[in-house]
C-alpha cells in the first residue's frame, strides 16, 4: 500500500512539473520574436537578436543567425544541428528553453581547421512579441 501511495505521489509530482513552462507563462502556439543573448567564445561572433521563435505544442524552436558564414553545426546536449542555409550567414533551427542559460557548442571553420567553441544562449521570455 505504501508503494502505491509513493508511486501516486511521484506521478503527481511529474505531472505538476510537466505543466510548468510555456503554458504557465501564457505562451500559446505561434511565431514570436524574442531577445537572445550570446556569451562565451572570443567575443568576435554575434547572433541576431531578437530571434524568431516558433512555439508548437510543447516545442519551442528558435532560428539562430550568426554574424559569421563559417559555422557548420551547433550542438546542444550532445545533439548536432546542421546549418539550414547553404550560403550566407550561418543559420540554424534549434530547440530552446526560455529564461535559462543554455550551453551550446558551435563548430566554426573560420580558423585554419574546424574548431568547436562553447557558448551560452539565453532567451528572455519577457521580451517576447508575437510576429505579425
């Protein structure tokens, strides 16, 4: 009986934490612009801010546009995201979490050989505006 109670409590906690997030913040499905900051690296590369953010269900995906044409991929939590533009500014679509420092890696070929650089992205939910 105690096991059943503990299991029920664990399920209740999981469901309570699962409901925290975009729905709690009043974010509905749609396309937004959101301020994003980049830190880390040498400070030479930048990203466009605000960034486009698409919310669909429980998924939030941002379009990241680098100031450099030399980024080949980004990596988040061991998952690789290849650039979506064959030419021009290096552009990526990545999953994001709002109001959290997100550790990301970017692989650049701007130097004599490809180099993976650690960065931190931060998406500020208070800046979100619905795209028209």
